[in-house]
C-alpha cells in the first residue's frame, strides 16, 4: 500500500525533526582544522544594549586577530537580517528564533575551526544560555559590553532611542522591551568608558588566557607559522576544549575616551 504525502511526513517527523536524518561525521575533523588554522576555535558572543559598541568592538577584535594570522568571521546582527533571518521581526518569539539560528550557525563555524565573533543584543539570558549549551565547555565566551542606557542614548546617531521614546518603534530593547544583563559572563568590557583599543586588548587577553591564541607577550605582527613548523597559536592536547573559568572580570576603566559606535537595532 502506498503512503500518502501526509502519512509519510508524519512518519518522518519526531518532535519537529526528521526521524530519517543522521549526522554525517566529517572525515576532516575539527582538531585537524584547528591545527591548520594554528589556533583553537571558539565563539565570542558580544551582548549588550543597542549602541553599547558590540559591532564596533567585534570588528576591531577581528581586525587584530586577522593581523595575527587567525581565521575569523563576524556574525553581525544587522547583516544576518538581510539573509538568514530576513523573515524575522523583533517580537520576543522572533528574537528567540533569531538567536537560535545564530547559535547553530556559530556552532558549525567552530567545527570549521574558526574564531567566530557574534554581535547581537541577544537580550534574554535564557536564549544566550541555550546557545552556550549547544557547545562543548569552553567554546562559548560571553562578552558583556557594559554601557549604561543613558550613554547608549547619547550615542543615538540614528535617532532610534528618540523614536522609541516617542513610541514610534515597538519592542525596542532598553525602552519598551527588557535587556537581561549576563549574571556571570566570561568577560565584562566597559565599552561605556574605555576607549576602543583598551577594549580590544581586554578581549585579546581573555583569548590568550584561555589558550585560544598565542600569548600577547609574543610579537603580534610576526608572520604566522606554517603547518609543520612551531605553531604560533598554542593548542592544548586532546581534548582541545578547555574549561573556561567564568566570572573573571576586570575593574572598570574610568576617565577614558568614549567609544564611538554604530547604533543599530538587532536581535
């Protein structure tokens, strides 16, 4: 007896997922890719209010990592809504789905051996924790861009906060929708008071301490070593995933230049 399309679809789905799909293991492993890249793969998850400096800092860190010979990619909140998440709005449900998609994408990028930097408001703790749980211990490094709401509003170069105050933008994080700051992030960066270079150095130091990149005492402009020579980036023995100690933060930097940022509305 032939099955109808509906019967077949019912048999193929279990809890919303196909029951006939099996993960196909790669021949080239993540460990092999990390050795080729000469650094460990991690996800740097930048979170904070709109205008806190997430995208600015993520791209500045990527520029420095690229200069050091690292393989990187930035997933930016605005950019993904031009493609991967173009069908999503800014309701709570859509924001949750936005972060779920980015988390799964970032996880795949770690399998490719990349240092992935994500710049999203990602306002809800539970959503960020679900992304953390997707990955092995030590792969997810939460970076809280700590900037007060009044500072973010003062940087309102696109007038988005002003429009939100007037009720012209619904569910705007920090105004008409909540932002839940991390309870225990791996790193807090005072993007509201420290200058950009100081913030970049904090992130690089965090990566070095977790043995993702070479120690910062080494010359950062030296030519990266090629496979088969002494690695420029320290990679620990198997298993390569180190336990990252959470809750280690630095004291806030005061009396520094204000970080100029691009103020965008993202998920």
